[in-house]
C-alpha cells in the first residue's frame, strides 16, 4: 500500500538567495544541464515579452504570458524522450526544453503555411507528435483523463514510459479533473499531474476555487500522494517531478504535484488584471521570481554571469527577430487544407464542399453557388 | 452458417478484433466480469483478461477521455457507453476532443476510438433509456456515425469501423438486439462504410431509414403492397458519411420519398436527408418528402408506443405522397 500524505509545507531546494536549503533533497543534474534549465526559463521570459509586444502592435490575435511560472515548466526535465506530455496553455518552457524550435513556435502563432498544425488553432495551441507533446485544447481539463488514458495504454503495453499533464488550479474545479484523478488512482496509471497553482483563474482567486486546505490535499481522495512544492524553486520542481516519475516507472502509480507559484501578469492579452486585483499583489512578487533565485544559485557555482546572460538575450532576441520576420512573411495555409484531416480519407460531402470553395476562390464571380 | 442476434454478432466482431489486434482494448461500465448489461462483451474478460477488458469507474467522461488518450498513444480502444442517454457527460470529450484531434493537430494525432452504444426506444425504458441522439453527432465534423439494423450488418460494419483510423460512434438498436436474428458467418468479414442497402425494391415511393426503423419500413411496404402501392426500402446503415448516391438514384426512379427515424422531428437527421434530396431531385419529385419521426417531446414512458413511428404512420405518409 502507498502511504497517503496530507501535505502542509512546501518542498524546497533553493532559498530566495539561491542557497541550498539545509536538509533538502537536491536533484542530481549535470552542470551543463543546470545552465540549460536556466537558459530555457530566461528565454521564455524574453520570448513572452516580445510576443506580447507584437500582440499589442496588432500582429497577433492573442497571446498568453507565463511570467513568474517559468520554473513550473521545468517539471518535464526528469522525463525521457519517449514519455508523453499533455500540456495546458502556459508551459512554453516545456515545449522549448523538449526541442520545439522558436521557428515552430512563431509559425504556430501566425497560423501560417509552415505551422505544423496547419493554421487550425488560435495562438498558443501547439502540437508536436515528434516530441510526444499532445495538442493543447482550450476547454480546460480535457487533457487530464486523456493523459491518464495514455498512461493506462503504457501500462497495458508493458512499457516503463510515463505521462505528465499540466493544468491550473482553476481547472481542479472541472469534472474532468475528478474523473481523471479517479481513473488514475484506481488503475495505478503511470501519470504525473502538475497543478500550476498561480493563484488566479482569469479574474477569480484561488479561494473561490476550493475550500480545501491545498490543491495537493485533493490527492488523498484518489488514493495517491499529493506533493506541494515551491513552484518558484526550479530545482525543487525538478526534484519532486523526478520522484514522481520514478514512482510511476516502478509501477507505484500516479502523483499529484501542486506547484505553488504566481501569475504575475494577466491571464492573456485579452484581460486587464488591474480591474480585478490589487496592483500591490504582483508588485510584492519580486523576491519570489524563479529566475532570480536560479541565476543566484548558478552564479554562486560560477556557472553564470551577467555577461553570459547578456549574450544569451542577444542570441535569443536575434533568433526571435529572424523567425518573426519569416513567420510574418509567410501566407496562410493553402485553401485546400481547410478540408484535410477532418477524416483519414475525404468523404463525398467534404469533396463537394471543397470543390465549391475552390471554384469560388478561383472565379471572378464571388456569387458562384454549389 | 450460424444464426445470431445483434448482440451475438457484435460479440463475435469484438472477439475477432481482440484476438487479432493486441492493441485493442475494451473499456466501460460492467463490460468486464459481467459482460455488459446487454451481454455484448460476454466472455471477453475471461478470454482476454482484465487489462484489455476493463471495468472502469462509473464516469462516461472518464471512459471516453481515457479512450482518447489510449488512441492518441497508438492503442485501439473500443469503449462502451451503457445507454446512449448516458453519453452526455462525455459530450465535450467526444465533440471537442475525439472528433477534432486529427484536425486540430494538423494530422499529427489520429484518434481511432470506436464508441459502441445502444440506442432507441420501445423497451419500456423511459426517457433515460430510450433516446436517439444521433443527429447531435452527425452534426459534429470529424465523427463517423454507424447504425446497423440486423446481425449481419452489425458484425460487418463494426469490423469495418475497427479497421479504419477515424473516430466512430457505433450505435446499436437495442429494441431489436435479440429480436433481429439472421445468418452470420463465424469468421471475419466487412460491410463497407458509407454504403446504404436496398432491402426491398419498389417503384412508387422510396422509404429511407436505419436501425430499428428498417423493419417498421419493411412492414409498411408489405402492407402497402396489399393495397397496390410499390415501395422501395433503403437501410442507410452509415449515417455519416451517408450514401446520398443510392438515395438519389432511388428517388429519381420513384419520384417520392418518406424518411423515418425515432428521434424528434425538428432538426432530426431526416431534415438533412430531405434537404439533400430536394437539392438533387426537385425536378422529379411528385410530392413533398414526408418525414415520420418521434415527436418533439422528451421520450415518454407510458406512451412510448404512441411516440414511436410505426408501420401505420409510415403507410399514412406513403399515401400522402401519392395523394398529393
């Protein structure tokens, strides 16, 4: 039997000064990888700023920043390439860590002819089967039972793969959260649930989402361990994810991880947080910035410096500008792609509708009728 | 050749698929040890084990949500929803997720889930064990919808569904689950999807329907013949993509059509069929296309036989097209 723990304190590895907390379980990570972890988080911060700027310039329909939550994305660090991830819409770092390129990222946002999802979804809804990263869905929580299903499939197939899924604390109010957690508990599926508790579901604060003492405590009801981790402490996030992955691979079943963090900015480009929350709240967030903490830690180990950071930012900025230009210049996907991938083979009624649209697109008479 | 009813035919198809496809998994409420409340999965738990014939927790959104995750991962899940009346907790997973996975991923993630679910009234089941919600799913881009009327087609169509890569809602007419019997080969065979079947040839009126309504239409056609009216009866079998070509050919011959389904009339599938036929056959039509359907009320308990289409109502519609 698995011991059920009701979590109280946050798991931590780094204090706010970037020093190892005494007695902490520190993840084993090579120096180059530690640097890469920070580089990914720092790049996300920069990319988010540039993306929001181009959104405000009217070039993008929509964007969602993840400022303050970059450390939670790094839950994927302990995973293997053959593990599967069902992301939510605020884990940019998870994509970049797995190898999703800035080029793919920008093409998706512009829904252009090189977008791997063929312009089928609004910005931020990526999908990459070569990385085992599954399509992002706007309705929240649908990915939870799906991730469990993938994990059940892994178990049935006798592999030692694991599935990981991300969602916000607001999503824990959805039926799919309950359903997915319950299926995982009962089937002992090798799945890891990451709740990014950033305090806000658009305009609704966390105390209006639950009366429970924590989100991690919900794990008790599903017969799995619940872990509360400091979501601004990237090494702690990686450590608890590594423990959960090890548990899952050993056949011990699922783990719920609540990463306590903070949504520093709005939900998306479409809302104004000053309408619903006290501006003093994000202003007080400063010392908890996950980037500061990790960079202090790396500097303390002589693995990072302000100069290296400047070089990184220049490189990412240049790369961003390069792929932005390419993404902007590409047109929309070919009109025929509108009808592809609805089914494996196109049935007669879609062929008929495609023929009509193509005829209308090619004629000088827009009033053509099927 | 053995004689089977629809449940036995479905069971036979499932057994064949489970034996030949190691990635096939059956999941749902009571599908394991008990073999399903209608016994469609009877014996499969003992034969293929609890890992592949899974008694799930009682939650339709979980059954379909996990089936989607299995399919996206490369498995071939065959979930059962115990009654199609209970499908709605999974509606979001079906219409927003399962049906759209291939499309919204740009073709990267096919989602070959085949959902089996009993459908229709006439079993004294009241509102929550009798509905026919097919139109909601036919209206969902990305889903195939299949509804057989007899054991041979049930097995052949189900095996076809299990061999292709699109999500399917496979609806089984529960009123005739046991009543409909016929010769069914023990071995594997397929009935092509998207092809209707002319079950009775005739000259004056085309009757179009599916599932439990096919035998009602046949009964009406026999009675109509006694009063000198010749009816052609078409079993649609696949509702999406539906076989418009066969319907058009028949209506071009007869000049009259009656569409029959149990589901409520307004925005029912009959409206789509009638509209499609008007677009193509208006010039040859001798009368407006008639619809015989369930009423636009919730499905009743005590008055279910008054609610459901029957042969007399179909004959009434046939006469109307002739007397117009």
